[in-house]
């Protein structure tokens, strides 16, 4: 029986051993049942660990922390509606967290994580006390509990920054209303626990449940990931981005981790570089002890998940075993839209991909085709999507192997990857470069990832061999890693936290905004260049604007099949501008979707003799009579008059070119629509008001909450052209 099918069957038994004792933080405390009995057999211990896994199937993780809240980055971003939403997930999308202190989803997610952490601590404590606690099976279960705890703290520190840390299981009389603990302390303590238990764990291909449980493979990978986060940046209470080395005594016991390096020597990590070395050591450890290759086809791992096929000792090191009809929103809130009565049910997709991300892929990179769904399904018919409606193509409920049913929505049962082998390779490349520059080791790891991406491309030599060989400085190679992780993991919920630890979140938002704006300007460039002042302003403020002149304003396509698959759309152009005439293209059977033209808007308004007539205006020339008739405004504020075409009209037409509402709203909580923010993206969520009211020590002071923009966003003005006597 697959693990996902026993989550629900056995989790209830496990939960019985973990009764709640506190409404304040909703953590669980010692069992009403004697703990010695609860962990007297591997069967009972398995039930208990299932009680931790099952929390992945609850709504706070399935849609919120799994994908929806892992936005707004330069990769994943979903545009919120107008207005500043209170108690709404859209405030998370636009980084307007102060609006949602009363949002119940935030409260639930906080509790979901703390409940999982406490249950994991209970399992660890129970096994330590058990008479059979040193058996292979019990040590494996303890390892899973340690991984689950560390992963939940990875989520909490990424979303809330500094959070309360619970090192051990709660006992009667313990003070569980704790203040925030610095995230670097939490990373260090979780790392030490992982390091201590990892050698006692089983590899996923021999462990019960395989990759649907957390095996030694994932434990080693998680150590590498957390080591990079411990080496990286995070938002501090004073509202600045810092590494631990910048403000803490990293030699303190709470901030150090002792482990054995590849040579078997015991070393202690404390500094930024020490943790980079630790990440490198553990990536190399798994490569040496349990090597594997990437799937030849990038799509395979995601097809396996849509086919409900679990493959151990392959590319995926661990994945969440979602349960059909009970949790699991992959293919519902994350994936390709299916609407209007599709055979396999409906979606409410809330994770998008930015137009600039789609365009960033090099020609021949197969990952764009799989990752970026510039299409959707409606009534079992495939349709092309505009550039502002690109979704994650890795998962498509319309292609799910199971018959989910026309009335189905949530609970697809499609699994979600927590770590893939390409992550190991890219973490190794990153750590090695940071320590020693772009060595052969670093380049080889990067090459393996790019080799698959361009395996079907005519320009393989250029994009793999020549590309990697050209990265001969530490800075160039680091930038390549930043880009490669974007292209490799789009939609998998890694980008947000990556940008944080690199201290690139604000910078990448600004780059994405600027790229989209420059691309959009080219849609109206021919109009702008007719006005000397407007053109001078554009070239002064956006000197690189013409670098995007060949990026498409429209994509042309037509249907070429009846299978409702993405391959049924034949694209005339997928990225670049072409010379076309709308009537000719349409006559030849081609249809179009807006692309770069979605990213800038022109607002045209009219005035006459000092009166503003808004955005409605027309003029009609009567050549025979030599007259021009003007119709301005709408009733009751309207006027119509006819004059000789030689006579000055007195009508002023004003064309205002600015960023579209889409481009403005994506990141409005960071910059309020301006192209430059303050250099620190306010990514941290607030602690919910219910939790704060029940706590004597927790608060939302600092962490950029006071400075976060709460407006609707200001559309960036590009140019204004005033035409007198229009």
C-alpha cells in the first residue's frame, strides 16, 4: 500500500498519543496515554510519525505554504485585484502583510507548523525513552521526525523570520509561551539534530514508503540546504538584511554545528564560510554514497506525479504524499487552469509566472516549454493565454492519470516534490564557487543541469559547453547559479527563500519590474519617438529600452490537434516580434494573444476650451465638405462640433504612457508602484492577532512592518505626449 494511502488510516491513531494542552500556541503536549506504551513498538511509532506527516494534507500547507505564499518573486507572481485587501491571501502576494494580522489563514498556518514541530519532538522524545529506541526501524522513524521538524522550521523562518524555538517535546509545567528566537540559532540547532541522526537513517529505496517518507537521501540534502540558509541573509528586527556573522557571536554554542567532513574528521561550523563548506561536504557526501543521474527528460518527474507513480532512488529525493479527496492542491491552486466544466474537474489557480521569467529562458531551453503554461483548458478545449496569465505547466489535472471527475476541485492527490537531484547539483556548484571560485567541480555540477535542459536543442554547444566555460569569475558564476535555479525550479516554491538568503529579493523584483516596463514601452515606441521630449525622457530613464525591441507584442498560434494537450497548439512565434498584418494573419487561420503589450498602458484624454472631456473622443473628416467633426466626452459631459479642417480645433489630446495595472500591483507592498524601493523587500508575514492576544511575549515589532507600503500602487509614468489642436 502506498504511503499516501496509509496517512489517513494511521494518523488518527498517532494523534491519540499527542493530545493538546495549550490553546495559546496550539502545540501538543504529553500523551494521556503512557508514552512508554506509545513507543513500545514500531507499529505505534509509525502511527505517531504519520500524525506528523498528515499535517501536510491540511489546507495551511496544501495550498498556502506549498505554493500560493511562495510568491511574489521575479519568477512566481500572481497579480492581486485592485484595492488593499485585508484578511486576504492577495495581501501576501503583493507583500502587504500588515493588512492581514487578522487573517485566519496566517493563524492556521502558524499553528499547523507548531503542531507538526511539537508532534515531531514528541516522536523524538518517545523513541529516546523507548526500550527498542536504538533499533534500525525506530532510528529511522526518529530521523523522519527530525527531518519533519527541520523542514517545518525552514518554512517558519522563511515566512515569519525569527520564531519561537522548541528544542524538546513539551512537558507538563513547561513554559510554552516563548518569544522569537533568532532564525540562525534555529537553523543551527536543527542542523545539529539532523547531523546526529542522519547516519542512522535508511535510504529511500529501502525504507518503507520510499520517497513519500523522508529518508537518508533527503536528510543529507536538507542539511546542505539549511547550511546554505545558515550561511545566508535574513531580515532582522531592525529591518535590515544581515548574515549571522554581521550581528551575532557565531562562536556561541547555539550557533555552531559539529559534524564529520568527507575525510571523517570532526569539524565545527560557525562562520559563513564554515556553513558553505558544510553544504558542499553534504552534497558531495550524497553524490559519493548514493549517486544517481537526472531523468533524461525534464518532464519525467512531474509526469510521474500526475501519473501517481512513485519512483525511488531517482531524481526526486522526497515528495509530499498528498491524498486524493483529502488535501493536496497541486493541480487545483497550483498548475494549469481547467475551467468551464472540464472532464477532470476545475481549478482556482493562484500561482502565476511573470512574463519576464518566460522571456528569460534561452532559445532551446526545454524547461520553458514544461514550466511555463502559456495556455489553459476550458470545457476540455485548449486555449492560448496572454503574457500576464502564464501559469505553472509542471502539473496539469487535465492530464492526471486518475479520473478525478467533472465535479472535482481540491484534493487531486498529485504529489509535490520537496527536493530534486538537480538541487543537490546546484547547491554543490554554488557552495564550491563561493569557497573556491568556478572550479572544475562547480562547472561540472552546473553542466549536468544545463545538459539536460538543452539536450534537444540545436544550440547545445553554445548553451552548455561554451556557456559554462565562459563563467570564469566568482561573480559571473554566482549570477549563473541565481539564474539556473530560477529556470530549473520555477513553480516549485524555492525562489522566494533563495532570494532572501542571497539578499537579492528587492533587487530581483526591481529587475523584473524594469524588464517588463522596458519591454512594454516598445509596443508604443513608434508613437513616443515622434515627440522629441517624450523620446528624450524615455532614453534618459531607460537607456536599455531598445534591447527589448525584438520581444513580441503578440504571439500568434492556431490549434493543430484535438487531444487538449499543450502540444495541440502550434505557435507561429513563441518569443520574438514578427512582421505581421492582423487581417492577413487572421485570414490565414492564425489567432493572437497579447504579450508585451500587456505590460504598458496608454491613457488618452481630451480637453476643449479648458473643459476636460475624459477619455472619449473622436474626429471624423468630411473630405467633400472640407470639414472635421469632433465628438468629445459622454453624456451629460459631452460636446460635438464641426469646423473647417483648416481651422485650429482647440482640442488638446493627451497621451499618458505608464506601467500597466498588472505590472504595478505585483509588488506594490514593496515599492508602492515605484520602480525603486528601499532595498529590503518586506517578505515576512505577521504573527496573527489571535496568537498575539494569547501571548505575553510575542509581537510584530520591527521586521519592516511599520514601513510597508499599503497603497494600491502607483503606475510608473513613462512619458506624456500632448498634442495641441488635434
